[in-house]
C-alpha cells in the first residue's frame, strides 16, 4: 500500500511539475522580453537617434571612440531584435499551428474528400489525383456506384496496415475457378520529377531526397517523385505484377512507415480523420493479418464524396511551402517543450506530421 500511495503521490505531482515548468519557461520568456524592451527604451533608441543625426550631418567617424560606439549600437540593436523575436515567437508545435495565418492553409476540394461510414464512425480520406489520377477516378466511380457499401475491413496487421474493400472484392477474397476479370489501372507509382513542386526536408533521408509537395509527404530521385508511405497514407491493393489494382481494395498505414513499399503500389491519398477507430480494431489472426471469418470483419455501411454531401465538413491542410510549415519542421527537429532535455537536430519526413483541420 505504501508503494501504491507513493505512485499516486507522484502521479498527482506530475501535472503540478509540468505546470511549474511551463510557468518557468513563460517567466523566462517574459524576462527576456523585458530586457529587450529595456535596452530599446533606455539606451538603444537615443543612441540610434544620435548616430542617425551624426550621419545626417556627415560627421567623420575617424575617432576610435565614435567607431566603437557605432559598432556597439549595431550589436545591441541586433541583440535586442533577436531577444524580442525569441520571446515573441511560438516555440512548440501546438503554438506554431495555433498561430498559423489563414494563408498557411489550403482547402481540400470536396471532390477529393472520401467519407467512409462504419460502425466505428466516419473515416475521412483526402484523395490525391495529382499523384494517381486514374486510381482516384476509379475510386470516385466505385464510391458513386455504391460499390463500397456493404464492403468491409478485411485485414488488420499489427504495425503495418488496415485494409478494406468493396462488396465485390469480398467475394473475390476466395475466388472461384474462373474469377471475373476487372480492368487494371496504370502503374501510378511515381510521377516525373519536373511535374511535382518540391519543398525539401533539410535533413538526410535513408531512402531518397525527402520533402513535401502541396501538403503531401514526398520523395524523389533524379527522374521521379512519389508519395511516401507515412502513417495514415492510403494505397491501392494489388496482386503480384503485372497487376496494378483497380481501386476496389484500399489500405491505410497504421504502423512504422513501410517505406519499402514506395514506388511499388499506387498511393492514392491519406486519412484525415477517423483512423484511430480502425487502428484499434482486433488484429487478424490469418496470414498477413487477414480476418479468418466474415464475422470478424468491420462492415462498411456507406461511402460518399463530400462534393455530393453539401452538409459534410470541409477540411484544410497546412501548406508545406509556407513559412509556418518551415517553423514547424524546425520545432519538430528540435523540441523545446519542457519535457525535452536534448534537441535531436533532425527529423524524418514521416515524423513531420502535416497539420490538418476542419475548415473554420
């Protein structure tokens, strides 16, 4: 009981400790700002004015004292400006996101918002026609035809993917001797490099040159660019080559980024909302995490495009070519919240979570 009481006491003390750390950080920032203001108001402004007057009168700076004074003015000016900026600038990921101006966000087109209804809630997916136009067109057609209604989640593999499909794809899971053929799509695994705007990640990547494009995590080499298999990214399932899939079976990454899949499957979008409900499903006990029986599957009760549902929520994604996102990368690479002791001075492309939000 004594050990339990001690643990309870430590647990109760943890919020107070965190609050104290935040208060200390806030006090330090306020003190820095106060020092900067004091420098500006009591010495720097009058000194700047005197220096400006001397320059207007074209007085020579031959005397070493005058030169030293001017150098001091410049140095203190820079120090005060830096101190003021450091005190005022957001330093945590949450603060940066909260302070993002309206032009740091781009709207997600309703035609690219897929709403997948399940008993666990609605899963909202942004489609990526810029990277997989034929696959996205096929998925839209399947959604509008009602093909995903009465489909199901058929596979949940730990630290890997959750997979779902149309009602017809469920029948194909145990195909008869002559399975009906479905049209295959182009192998949209990468795009020509020149077609993809690119904001590089300023840290080395183990697989390729990594970065971002229009709010998406991407990588590239000398010829091509492609979407990266980060957490929550959505891809189109397929059989062994030359199969490329037809958009009727989709998967979402729910584990450590399986980058070895890059350029081997068509990545068609990403989950914006609702993934925790899928990631928390029981793991399949069959091969590759497939459910062994239909009773284990999570049914899909409906699928819609937001363009066809006027009352559906609209979503925004942070622009990855914005100064706000650059600040977010820097903060992610060197965490400054009270919990952290040492900066990492580095971050992986899949560890930079691109902020998304419902449109205000």
